[in-house]
């Protein structure tokens, strides 16, 4: 019995498994990039198939669909970039005057009949200011490097998506070569189900983002806050990051609404939270339940687990990861067990 279990094939398999588990954490970023590419390709694949029926050329069809997606995404993000550039330019232009006003206020302010200079050394304050300025400079360098990395990742993601779409049949056949002949049909069925489910994830996510963006736009327009359409667009895009995205959106909204007073800020926060509750308990469960057949608890658990082990990429792709795992468990474990129970009941009857 012992020799049957621990034969040469089993030992080689265990060695390869341990090596894979050791190697995977070192390439987590690459694996998540490949999985993200697969998810986006799965979402765009139906449109490529439809266009291919007319164009009769898959490479051309994939090129048109990918370029259309890029242009659409750029058209949505460009207004945000323009707004951020204008706000940063305005901040830089008024910062010296604001700093001088603050310095004058501090030096002239009296506290219990004594000036602030008696309590705080202006030289120390100047040194602290220089340290803050140096930290800001370092942060700006880090932000620039992060932006360059994001551009590189975006280009790599685009190329991966394109080649997955163009060479879909080739990649599928190569994947199925890893399975013995009696399991090829089962593996192909599982791959098809996973592709359909993760493609539906992107479509459900886009619909959720559009709905939240429209609701936030209406709320901010009713409150008279500036840039309601742009802020609604930011809130919709931030929905792609569960939990953290809404916090980013509300911070931007509060920053824009700040000059309007405390009442408007409180109303904006309350109504934004109402929108989030409607999204979390009505819209998202309906969309993800319909498109992905996942219970909201499954999605929430997937978010926390993915955040712990896979970082931001994991949080964004957690519903797709959960869908993939659920399909594998269902097809490889639950379905065979249930089929055996049905057969036993039929035989007993």
C-alpha cells in the first residue's frame, strides 16, 4: 500500500508542487497581470466573435475592439486628468502666497500676551518646513515612478489582451494538451464556463460603475456642488476598487465641496453613503448574482482574502477569482458527488 502511494510519479509530482508553491509568491504580480488580461479578454471576446462574422479576420476584429475599448477608457479618464492638472497648477501658483500669509499670521499671533515666536523657534519652524518640502519632493518622485510603472503595466496588459483574443483557439488547444484524452472534454467545458463567468464579471462591474456614477452625479447636481458630472465619473471609476474606492471618491467630493460650508459637506457625505448602500445591497448583488451567480457573502470573503494575499490587484479581481474557484469546486467536486447520489437513489428505487 505504501509503495503504491509513494511511487516515483507521486514523488516527482510532490516535488513539482512544492517548487510551484515556492515560486508563485515571487511572480504574483505577473500572474495577476496575466489573469487580469484573461478577464478582460473574456469580456471582449463576444464582441470580437460578432465582428469576426462580418470582417472574416480575427486579428482585424481584435484590433478594432481593443482600440475601441482603449479610446473609450481614455475618453472617460481624460477629463479627470485635465481637472487634476488644473487644480495642481492652481495650488502651486497660490502656495507661496498662502505660505507667506501663514508665516505672517504665526509671527503676529498673540497667545496669553506673548507671541508664538516666544514658544516656537522660527529657525526650527523653517527647518521643519524645509524637511516637509524635501518629503514632498521625494513623494513627487515616487508618484512619477508609480505613474511610469502604471503606463508600462497598461501597455503590457493591452498586448496580453490582444494576443489572447487573436490566438484564442491556439491557446485553448495548447491548454487542453496538458490533459489526457478522456479528460479533454471536461477540461474544455470547465474552461468555457470560467471564461463566460469572468467575462460576465467585467460586464456586471461596468454596469455597476455606470449606475453609481449616474446616482452620484444627480445627488451632487441637486446639492449645487461644482463638477457634478466629473465627480460622478470619478465615483463610478473608483467603484472598480471595492471598499477603498468609495473612500477615495468621498474624499475628492469633500475637497471640492469644502468652500460651500459644513452643511453641504455633511449632506454630500450622507447622500453619498446612501448611494453606496443602494449599490451594495441592491444593485451589485442583483448584477453580480445575475451575471456571475455568486452570493454576496462569497464576494465579500473573496475581497478580504485577496486583499490579504494579493494586494490591490487581488481586491479588484476578487469576484473573478471567486467565480473561477467556485466553478472548479463545483465541476471537480460537487457535481461528481451529486451525480453519484442521484445514481444511488435511482438504483435503490
